[in-house]
C-alpha cells in the first residue's frame, strides 16, 4: 500500500498544481478586464489514517477562492456613463430573463432602445425618481428595481413649484398711504419698489409676475412693508394700475430697524397661484432693510418651458439626470449599491457578475456613501486587481512544483517496477 500511496500522492499534487495553473491562466487572461477579481488556489492537506510501523501518504486538495473585496485601481475615462465603486458595494445588473446579479464592471453604454448595458450585456438597474420625492431602497432585497433607460423623447414642461426672491428695500423710502397701496389696485396706486420675475404654468408658458414693495409704517423699533404680486398680463394700459384682475396675493414683511433683517415674527413667504399652473410659496427670507438702493440680491424659480432632453449624466450619489436643451436638469433614476456580509464567498458567474450564496449571506441594498456603502466615481472604471508580476511568479512556482510531484509519481512507479521484477 505504501508505493501505491506515494503514486496517489504524486497524482494529487499534480492535480492541485493543475488547478493553480488554471487560476493563474484565468487571471492573466483577465488582467485587462474591467472589474475582474483575482482567482487563487489555496491548498488543504488530506491525511490518511496511519497504521503501526508504516506511513501512508495522503494528498492535497485545491480550493479556488476569489479576492472580491480587494479594490482595483480606478482609471478615469471621458464617458459620463462609466461608473466605478470606490469602497464597499456592487452595481445591480439584470439579464434578459429578469434575474439580478452583482458586479463591479461599470462600463455602461446605451443599446438601440436606450437601456444601459455593460460589456457583458447586463442591464444596469435603478429606482425611478418621481417628481421631487427621493426613492427609497428595499433594504433586504432587489425588488422595485427596473432597467435604466436614458431615452427621453417626450417634450416636457414643468410648472413652477418653488421660487425665492431676496431683495434689499431702501431704508429712506417714503411711506405709501393705505388708499394708494398696490393691494388696493386703484388708479392712484403708488409703491416704493417694483421688480418682476418669470415662472411657468402647466403648459410651459412663461408667466411674468410683477412684484411690488411698499413701505407701510416705520417706528423706533420696526418697519412694515407690503409685498403684492400681480400677473403682468393683467396690467392696465401702459403696463400699470389698475390691473384687470385682483392681485395674486399680498403679504406684510416686518423688518427690525436695528439689524435690518426680518424679525422673528415676520412672514417669510407669500403663496402664489399661477394661472393654469401650480401653487407655490415664494420665499422672501433673507431680504434686508438697509440704507441702500433697492437691489435684487438673489432670485430663482424652478420649472421650465417645453424642452427636449439633450444629454444625461450621473451625479456622485448615483442619481441619473436628464439635461434639457434649455439647461434644466431633472432626476430620472437613482442607482443603489448592494453588498453582502462576506463578498469573497459570492458565487462568480460568466460575464463578471456574482450571485449570492449560503456562505456569502443575504444581500443588503443602500445608496452610495450611506450605511457603509462605497462612493460612486462618475467617469471612472475599476481595473482588474490582478498583478501580472505575481501571476508570472506563481506560474513558475506551480510549474516547478508540478514537475516535482511528477518525479514523486515516477519514483513510486520505478520502485513498483523493481518490486514486480523480484517475483519473476
């Protein structure tokens, strides 16, 4: 049994080294594959029970493991659809059958229908964004995800939903009599200051708002100002009072004359109902009352006129934005990252993707930079984590060890031949 055991041990060693050479060959072959994770063979001894007075040689078992948690270098490209994960986590991708997998290969390009696919043909998965509501993840599964499509052919008009207007009103303005305030909409109406701003209705039409500031009172402590908003389309002949329709709304601001800022008790917004549009709060906070000319310090309103999508790009948090021809941006998808307790125990599949296994643990889903997830690098790709120098060294070591095991087998064969010759 001793000589046969020697030969079996030699064969076991050659098989183990063959397995190692196989992983080396695969690593070298994929050294330029985006997101590839190095495979390696680890050996475990197989001990045979021993009898008295003799030694029975055992064998060796090769087990293949993948260095999935080892980060590859990130190379930056010129494509805004290339993505890399810096840290923990995987992109979620799906196949034609609707099965979801995990991958670190983030080179995505649109197909003929606008769906984003990586090099292996897997579809990038994400959560659709509806209006201003941020999507939420399904923490313990991959439900609710859908294929990301960057084709947005429909013209879109977005009504104004929020706006702000920050101004400085002049401290030395004269007080406007109550009967002549713009809110009364009389032909004799006067005001301290006037400005205008553009908002949008449901059809994307521009609606010009006339905003009047009028000084109402001033005491040793504070000063009241009336803010009145009209639809400019309702202005009378020559563009003034009286308007043909009532004011959209009116509000009183109260300024502290010591600091020039709005008092704590002052209103800070005025609610506006846009004709054939939405209702929104015009934010007037941070307006000031200083001894200076009337000045608009900051103004903005969301919404847009009918416009086509010109381009798409990812944000660093994984949000995919549609960029319209008029310069507006709208979030259309947000991609999550997925992770498992033991990534090195994931099951590798063709196409540089992974599926969960009993040893890897269940999948957990979150967004980039949250809950231990890594960051998303837009315009970057994760290189293979294979080191060619180490692989070539391992190949030489394995080749030499394979040769040594073959010599053990040959020695056992020669001794067995001598034993057979003794009985002839």
